[in-house]
C-alpha cells in the first residue's frame, strides 16, 4: 500500500495520483515489511483511519499531530455473524456481551461509513448497494456472490442449527449422527452446493458422489498454446465409478435458480467438472518449481547459478518491481560480507499477529514480555554476548534493538553461515527509539501497550514472490553486535 503513497504517479505507479487516505481496519502494521517506508507513507497521507479495538502502532508510529482518526471497533466477543476457517468450515458466532463504551461492530461501522459517503457526495454512491438490515443479510449475499466455489449452502439458519446441535457431531469424522443435522459435516465445508448438501469434508476425494460430499479436481485448466488441443479444458481421462461421468463443467455459476447445480448432483457429477491436477503450470515463470536464491543470499556463487525472477513490469500498479535488480545490488554491495548472518523471522506461542491484543493481555505480557533475537551459544561466546544482553540486529535497511536469547534452537552454525531468529509480533519501538509517548492514553496516562519491542519487519528483505506476492520474511542478511 505504501508504494501508492510514495512513488511518482504515472512514472513509477500506474495511477494518476498518489493514495491520499488509508484505512487500517484490523490490520497489523508490524506484520508488513518495510516499516520505515510505511512510516514515511503514514506521514504523507492526508488522512489515516484506524478501525480497531486498540489504538494500534499505526496510530503512534507516524510523527504527525493531526489527520489520524481512531474508530473504536467491537471485539469478536461483542459481535455476531458467520466466520470461516482455512479448513473451509463455517460457524455462526453470537455476542457474549454488548459492544462496550462507544465501540461499534464492523457491520455498524460499514453501514455508517456508506451512509456518510453518500451524504458527502450528495448522491447515492455506496448505500444503495449496502442496504443490509441484519448481519444475516451479509452471509446471504456471500452465498450469492460465491456461487462459483459452491458457497451457497451455508445459510445463517443452517449454521445456527449446527451450533445448537453441536453435540450430535462425531469429533473424529466431523459428521452428525442423528438429530436435525444428521449426515451433515461440521461447518458445512465448501463446496456446499445446496441447502440440503452435507458439505465437502475433503476437497478432492472422489470416493463417494458429490451430493454426499465427494468431489474431483476442478476442470478449470486448459491445454497450452503449443498443444494440438490448445484452449480445450483438461478433463479426467477415465471414469469408472457407478455414478456420474467424465465431463467438462455445467454452466452453474450464474444460474440463480440453482436448477443447474441440482441437475449436476442428480447425475452424480460435481458442477465444476472432473478435471486433472496440473504439475506443469504454463502461466507461471517457472513451469515446475525450481530453486531460486533469495534476494539477499550468503552465497553469491549460488545467486549466479540460481538467480531470482526478473524484475516485474506493471505489477499491481507498480511500473517496475525490482527483484533481479535488487538481488544484483545486494551482490554488488557485498552484503554477504558486511552482513554474514542469515536472519529469519516468525511467530511466538504467546503472541498473535501484530500483538495489539496479546501484548495487552497481562498474563501473556508477563509470560513473554520482550522481543529478542535467538542466537547460538557458539556465536554468543565468540562475540562476547550473554543471554539477556541488549544487541543490535542490523541489515541494509536499518537496525533494531532487541534482547539476546542464547539457545540451541539457533544452532545452525554450518560454516560459513550462522542463522538468527526474531519474532515479528512487536512494535512500540522504532530502531531503538521508544515511541509510546505518541500513543493515545486513557486520560490517566495509561497507554495501550503493556509490553513493546522493536519490529523485525523494519529490517527484513524487500523481496516478494512473483506469483503470490508473499513478502520474503524468512531470509535476510544481517549482523548482530552488542548495543
């Protein structure tokens, strides 16, 4: 997001003006790389809006005295609605208590925002399309909008019924035995094609018919341009089950009546067709996975042999995203000599995301009160560092001040590398400078952060994956020394 604020319109980004307003809605700034650039972008925005139960680091990191608005959002314990997991399961949640003080649920904030934008513009702009009366209406629209992946069967009524009769579900199979939910799978995992479909517990299992929760690979992929069958869908070559047939797909995605899906299921077929999984991905830069060295590698010889991807052109509104250029710069600057330690980052058991909630839990803050860098006993001994010493972790992008944690967990001392680890859940300190005095307080001097720390995402590599856009937080080059 910050590139849209900092880069030159037209010349560096594919838009005719910079981003002027940013909403951080439940987003942890400290989980995003290049925090120094984020800070600069925060300070250039016309307006920054933070929607969160806590005044997060985004409200305090920018050094500005105006243009920051805090909208107190209710916690998940104070709201209701459907929620889903990466396991494709849905549940209905109900509030434990009403929203406290002036806080509002995300649903209420969205409604008020849509209405105010319309009033400001003097004409209907958002509100005609955001006319939900209840939170159940939102789930029903998701059911409509996500028909292509078979998300229409998880109605609010079914989700509430599963919650009521949760005791009838087998904890091992996830299937209800008896009662009103008999035969359904817990969470109605999608594809859940109709309001009487049981859900699909295993996404690509063809051992039973689709109407009973079976499925096949989606017949989405087509043969490449250099194949005689170019443009034709890749479907399964054989089908020997007693139900269904080898077929392409049904025109179901825009059929609001549901009759096409009903026909497919009655014929024993998944509406998405019976396709084949691809290992050779024609559209990707690497048709099959190959090794590429990270942007910052401790081995320039391997960079030459396994270079990263070429720079990306017109990539998500950026005219050029430097990958190969940045890797060559790292080698030319001999960062592998100046920064000989491989830095990786990750999670702590006690904290979650950017830590805005978990670092404000007195119990969790007591169990894990500080950010640290894990280093090996061998490295610590060679550099005169004791457990608990303050140290600097420095990269080409800056440095952070953290406690040394001497542990065998960081004992990857295979010459010529040492590997160090820093968790990413921390903020409240920026390159050694405490900025808690910029946080809003409760009027009695009590700020929102019980424990603070420097953020590793200030110093991690600027690299991304060219396909998924995931940031390269696992491999950077650094040096570590006593503060």
